[in-house]
């Protein structure tokens, strides 16, 4: 009984990590694109915000890379349900 609970707990933790990494990836892109497009002069602050957004996106992408197998399994599972 305990093993199945731990396996389920691990699965939930992995799923939560995937969601957090995906949200970080999207948020980084939104910040970078928003800073790039909204500032008319594209000054140093907008450049800094763009770089920070791209760094967040890169970090989230690196964290997502090892989890891509679980992510593809989740996507296939969703496709089968619909």
C-alpha cells in the first residue's frame, strides 16, 4: 500500500514540476516579447527586461528537456481521451 502511495505522490510531483516549467517558459517569452514590442525607443531598461525574459525562458527550457518524455506521454494521453 505504501509503495503505491509513494508512486502516486511522485507522479503528482512530476506533473506539478512540468506545469511550473511550462508556465515559466511561457512567462519568460511573454516578458521578452512584451518588453521588445512595447517600448518605442527600446532603451536600456527594455533591453534588460528582454534579456531577463529570455534567460527565464532558457532556464525553463533546460529544466523541461529531461522531462520531455513524461510531457509527451501526457500529451498522448490527452489525445487518446479526446
